């Protein structure tokens, strides 16, 4: 489609998109507004209202403070052994 567009047509589409956005981000905001209405209609009377930003899907990297801490090798081995034992594996003696 882009190969068939002239520069003028492309600029017209770009201007139209600035006036009437039709991207995925626009859809995300539209659905976030619906979620916000539903959440605020069903929140407790003493609970503060939800903001649009709280209802918007978040993509990409989390903030440093929200990152999941890494498990130690010992913790990983304990989890693997627990799963293996749950499925009937016999623990080898050293």
C-alpha cells in the first residue's frame, strides 16, 4: 500500500491520524476508559476513584523497584526437586 501512495497522500493520512487517531494506542485508551467506568461503579464508598492511567495496559520494562528478584541456584534446585518428587521421582543418594 505504501508503494502506491504519493507523498501528498501520505501527508494527508498523517494529518488525518493526528485529528482522528486510529492506532492501537487509541484502542487501548478507549478500553481503559470502559474499565475505569466499571471499576469506579463497583468500588467501595471510601475507596478513591480509579484513574485512567491505572486502567491502561502497561507494556515494556517495569520500573527497577517492581522487577522480580532473581532466584538463587539453591532455590531453583529446591523447586526442581519438589516438582520431581511430586511426580514420583526418587531422590538420588550422594
